[in-house]
C-alpha cells in the first residue's frame, strides 16, 4: 500500500480540512530512520482505515508546510484533528507510541 503524498499545494485540503484525524509523516528521502518508520506507518494506514487518514510529506518537496509546522528534524509525526495539531512525535518511534498518539486523538 502506498501512502498519499501531500505538499504545499494540497496540505490544507488533505489535512487541515479533513473530517477525520490525520497522521502526517514528515520525512526525507535521505533519512535512514524515516525509511525504518515507513513500514510501521503503512501498517497503521491499513489498521486505521476509515478512522484516521495517514499521509506523507517530503520536507524537501514541501518546505512551506515543513516550516509552518516547525519541523526541525525528521522523522516527525504530527496528528491533526479539526485542523489543529493534537500530537507531535519527533524521531523514530515504536509502533505502540504512534498507536497511543492516534488513540489519544480518536
């Protein structure tokens, strides 16, 4: 399963205006921990289908979004609910940590 990629042009529509919570995976193609996190995030997308949306943002291709959300390191995961930042995890996180962040918002 391939996760949808969001950029500066469609971030508001895909994330901020979403009817359900959105987990945004801010990553970079050159980031080792980001690659390690990818299978976990993809698995969560399947497990949370219909309850939460999971998208990816390449910080090199969407510098505006990365900057406006204070992304200083990758990977960074942010859960948005009702257009606002609800949870933020920086660095590689184990699946239970990400599940807790999602469940706290759901």
